[in-house]
C-alpha cells in the first residue's frame, strides 16, 4: 500500500489541483502542502486528512493504513 504522502499527491494530481490550491483550502502555506506530499511531515493531523478527503471527494480510508 502506498504511503500517505504518495496518495495525497496522486489524489491532488487526479483532481487537477495545484499545491497552492490545496494549501489555500487547508489554510496552510504552499510549502506545508508540499511537505505533506514529500513525506517530510509524517504526523498529519486527523482534521487535515479529513479536509483532504473532502477536497478530493474520496473516503478517509484511502488515507489510513494499519501500522
């Protein structure tokens, strides 16, 4: 199963969104959105994951995996 950062990027690209659009939706800087995708930020808040799922119109389960 792909890592969360890879799935975030895949979903963003499939949705035709830019990093800036995602960042503005989340209320963070573009650099922060990029760090979510690069895996630099490992512990993404649950609320952020839910917001991403809403933005990409997909299930939160796509963003979670067993430890």
